[in-house]
C-alpha cells in the first residue's frame, strides 16, 4: 500500500509538471502578443504624449525636439524592439509625463485593485452562497425561479450604471458609505472599498450562483448526502460539512477563470468610484497618451490573468487527475 | 435460510416494523433532491395540472425481528420509495409506519425512526454513497462521536473494529473512497450503517453495481452480520437470484402496490400473481433451477 501511495504521489508530481510546462511555454507568446497589440493600439489613437507635454500651441520645431528626446521619432519597428529589449531586463520603461518608472506606478496602484477584487469575490460569495443554496434546495420552485431570474438580471446591468446608482443612493442620499476615493487603515479601506466591491460583486454574482447551484444540486443527488441525513446530525451540519464543502471546489476555479473579467470590470468600477487603482491609472494614462504606462499596465494585467489561471489549473490537476489530460 | 426458520419468524408475534396502508407521491416533476421534507401533496409542478403520481399505494407490511425480507419489482415499481419512506428520507402521504409498536411515520411527514439502534440504509452505488472528500476514518468517527457511541479517545479503535467486522483492514482508515474498489466501498458503507448498532438494515440494490464474485462476498457478509448481530434485513432488489439466496420472505411490488407476499420458496416456485410469474419468467436460468426443486 505504501508503494501504491508513493507511485500516486509520483504521478501527481508528473501531472503538475506537465501542466506547468505547457503553461510556461504559453506565457512568452501570450505576453508578446499583448505587448504588440497594445503597442500598436495606443499609437493608433489621435494625438500623442508630445502633444500633451508641449500643449496645442507649440511650434513644430519644439514638437520635433520633444519627440526626438522621447525616442518617438524613430521608426515604430525599432521603437518596439527597444521596448522588448527593456522588457527582457524586467524594465517596463518610464512615464513620458512624470518620468516615474512604470514598475513603481504599477506597484503603487496594484494593492488597491487587488483589495477591490478580493473584497468583491468575498461579497459575491457572501451573497451568492445562500442564494445558490436556496435555489438548489428548491429546484424548479418559485424561489429558484426568482433567484435565477434575479441573478441573470444583474448580469445584464452595466457595472458603471450600478455603481452610479449605489453612489447616488447609498453614498450621497443615505450617506452610509463614502462615495469615492480610498481610505486608510483596515476600517477605512473596507469602508471606501465597500460600494465599488459590491458593484463588482453584483456583476460576478450570476456566475457564482449558477455554478454553485449546479454543483450543490448535483451533490444533493448523491447517496452520501442521504447517508449523512441518516446519521441524525443537524440539517445545517449535513449542509455545511457534506454539501457545501464539496460544492465550493468548482467555485475556486470559477474565480480564477473569471479573473480577466474581474480585472476588466474593475477598470470601469475604479473610474466610477475614483479609486486610485490600476484601472484608474490605465484610463488616465490612455487619455494622456502616456504610451509606456498603458503598455506596462496592460502587460501586468495579462501576467496576472496567466499566473492565476495557471495556479487554478494546478490546483485542479492536483485534486482531479482527469483535468490535467 | 430454511423455510422452518422463516416460519418461526412468522409465528413470532411482535413486529419490529409495520407499514399500515402507506402511500407516497412524487409530483409530476420531481422538485427537490432526496430527503425533501415537504409533504408530497405540496410538491406539485406550478404549471402542470397538479396531478400526483403515486409511488406507493397503500402498502401493508409487517417485518419480524431477525428475518430477511426481500422486496422485488421492476424499475419504477416503488421499491426504493418504500425504502426511503421506511428510513425517513421521504415523507409518506397516507397511512402510518410503526417501529417497535410505536407510530413513527404519519402522513405529510418523514418517518422519525431512531438513528441509533434503529433503521439504517446501504445504497446501490458504493461510490456515490461515500463522501468523496472524507477519509473512511472520518466518516466512521463522525457517527461515533456525534452520537457519543464511544469515548472520543476510543473512536479510532472502534472504527478499526467496525472495518474488521466487515472484513476490511484498519489500514484503509486514512484512505478516501476514490482509492478503494467498489466492493471495498460497499463494505465501508455497511460498516458505516453498523456503527449505529441498527436493528433494521435496508439494503437498496446493494449488489447490483458490483461484479458477480464481489456480489456473493457482500451478500455473505450481510448474512453473517445478520446472524451475529441479530439484524433484521430488508433487501430491495430486482434480482430474483439474490432473493432466492438470502431472503426468508418476499413481497412483490407492482405500481406501488403489493401484489404478492409469502415465503421465498413458495413465491418463486408457485407464483400466484401473473406479474410475479412474468418477473420469474424474465430470468430463464433461475426459472429452470426452481422447477427442478
């Protein structure tokens, strides 16, 4: 039996190795693609960083001088390869406007975005688990219909609109929560993040409820849940120990697989609530045509999505051999 | 299993389990998972005509202590529903269920049978019957500690004893169902039921998911436990060979109603109901074997 266990562990390690190797091979081309697309897209926008720096009434001579200084007068291909060369050394470049390194800009905004997404996931689970549970236990009954229709409706609501409604009513009218900005300390942070996180959570809620409802009702059909009921333990204990614990595994994967969606929506939410996160920085950099900051943040977004989906895939592969195939 | 024993069992007056005109219904569409506690009569589909399909229609049944009763019928005849009503996983819509002479099941409720020293169940699919994320040890220990069936410090030891009583080694306490064979899982499920010290064991198609050699082992295990623990066993099965092998007495269900009941040998060799005859004729080898008797 010891031998069986040992070979089991060996094959598990091999399996994880396969997943990791495949993912690492994908990382470089994916990031190259992201960098190339954003490089081209920001340059397709009318205007540019030079315009922002020198103003509308600058002379052609000063425009040319600043362009040369920023290295923007060189051919695009050469600019791109210079950029790649910097990336290879882990250098994301410098902001045209402030001269700050993109790495430090990202570092100073990453925490807010991470907190926003983290709190949103927690809220989505706090709201989603009871809804999914009621839905699964009352499959097909009116409770289920109402919850399913309701969550699908939240999926259709644009997050900027939900955000504005929440700010207007809970923030400005009722003054329960601050209407924007970031707070300090744990209480202040959560207080300021609550409405934005709720907005993000609501757009994510439908996905959580649907997936949990499906996995809970599948588990309810299994005989071991009947057996747990026959153990004479409380209904709550049957649910928490035997149903929810099993149903929560797919949700972990769900959060990982929807990371790109959460990051994308966080850009909108941060701008509605004036949260100084990566999304807000991204939008203001796009407006100022601060090319390297835009490229840098986009690359970091891409990297986060890849890292998290790889982590989720590794966890799944470790738990379930079939998913590694 | 001789006819003489069975006759004695029949002559023995106090029934351990009695069903008096028990009916049960599913809505047109089955609305919730097993163990639904709402009365069947309220589980109608909102859009439909509200007609209810009877799964059991007025079943009368008496189970004597220590006997082995077979419940046979085809798929959809109400066998599993009967089992679920008896253990208290499904509400009955009419009639009453008595355990040791006390009314435990009333219409609109699930039967409130005792868990410890009461009625327990073993299921058809051995893998589905065990929580995949829990080790065999934690499954068994939960029962022992929740019901204080032994001191917390002895739970480990007692779990090992239970496994040994079903012919498994204590080594598997740390393993999860995935790493066990179907036969082993079924033995663990039996050990789990035995942990309660049950008086009645409902075995719902316990061997139909196992291969032939393992089937015999599991049936023998149940038969042995029956003798050593003085257990009453209700075998729910569609397999007449199983009935012939392990049951003293048998009842035949068709469309939720009892069409025939009596001693196994009598029913299998001289079925009086055409439905029973058709069931027996569906198993050619068995029919031949029985005519030879």
